[in-house]
C-alpha cells in the first residue's frame, strides 16, 4: 500500500511542477510582450514613425548574450527609454525558457531523480553554451 501512495504523491508533485512551469512561461511571455509594446509605443511617440533603424543601439551586441545583459544592468550602454523597453522585453523572452530549465533542474535534484537531473543538466548546458556563443 505504501508504494501506491508514494507513486500518487509523485504524480501530484509532477503535475504541480508542470502547472508552475506553464505559468512561468506564460508570465514570461506576457511580461516580455508588454515591455515590447510599451517600447514600441514610446519609440513611435519619440520618433513619429516605426521605421527600422540600422543604428547599433537597435541590435543586441557585445561579447555574448550574458555580457550584453550585464552591460544593460550596469547602464554602460545607455539607450533611449523606448529601446531599453524593447531590449528588456527581448531579454526576458530569451531567458524565460532558460529559467524554466533551471527550475526543472532544481526540482529534479530535490526529488533525487538522477536520470532527469542528468538530462536537464545537459539541456541547461546546451542553452548556456548557445547563449554564450551569441
């Protein structure tokens, strides 16, 4: 009888994890989209048009994605407020799946599920390398 209850609790925990991760992805997309819309509106108010610019401030640049985020947080590459909102939305959109994988890794490690810890760690390593190589 004990193993059956244990299995039910494990299934309930996995369902809770999936719900939490789903809401995390939805929240990331909503916040990202909101920031981008605010940035586009501010850009239109400031410039009077929505023409695409080839100026360097309009592109994510730097040594890699994590360095770019660090520079933005340090304010080393100050941009217009509208572009800052658009960049913040883009960064959040790109980091949302990354954060989901980190949360899954923590969950599987806490559950001592070594198989999924290993698989999730490999996925995290691939994501980290791809963002680092920019």
